[in-house]
């Protein structure tokens, strides 16, 4: 049988070991902070890959026109009546075909109409409209839309109007 002082010493050592383990387990997680004069560790691993698909075409909010079309200079386009978020790029294909990007996706589609055309200007209306009650997916696409003018565009300015209906 052990003596009382031996039991007390064993208990003290056991309590000390438990205190050290408890203190180590209650500390902050992660690597310890570097001491003075030691630079912090910077992770060098690349972020995990995104599950998002890479767009096949450039972003139409900043894009060039589709292949075979020519962008109209921005100074000839008045997009002040266009709802926010609809692309403002206008292009031509030949003398009488004019185009813009619409906005669609999920339960929406887009269309383009020539509202007015005279010797002074051409007015286009871009609409994003509902195609059904849902359930809808959340994708967003910018389809190219084109319309044919009654006469060549020439130097006439283009006014973009639109709606989300």
C-alpha cells in the first residue's frame, strides 16, 4: 500500500497533467502566431475551383458585337430610357439589320422591336418578358436580337427604350 504523501504526489501530478492538457485544448485553433521578426505564413495553395461554367461568349454588358457585325459608336446611341441591367451595345449587320443583346433566363425571354424610324432617328424597344409562372431556374443569358430596318441606318442615331414585363 502506498503512503499518504505518495498518493498526494500522484494526485498532484495527475491534476497538473490534466490542467496542461485542458489548457492546450482550450487555446485558439490554427497555427501559432509568429514571434517578433518572423514573417507570417502566407497560404500558397490555389483556391478550390468554382462550379460555375466559364461563359462561352464575352459579357454582353462590355462585349463586342457577334461575329460579322459592326458596333455602332456609343455617341450615336441614346440608352437613357433603357432599364438598368439591359445591355446598351448596338450593332449593325449590313445597311438595314440592327441588333442588341437582350436579357433572359429561367422563366423569361427577350425580344426586340423597331418602334419608330424616320429620317431623324431609329427607336428600338428591348423587352424582357415572362414565359411562365415557374418554377424558374436562376440562369441569366444575353441573347443577340436583330431587327430589319425599312431603310439603311446611315448616320441616324439610335434610341434604345425597353421594359421588364
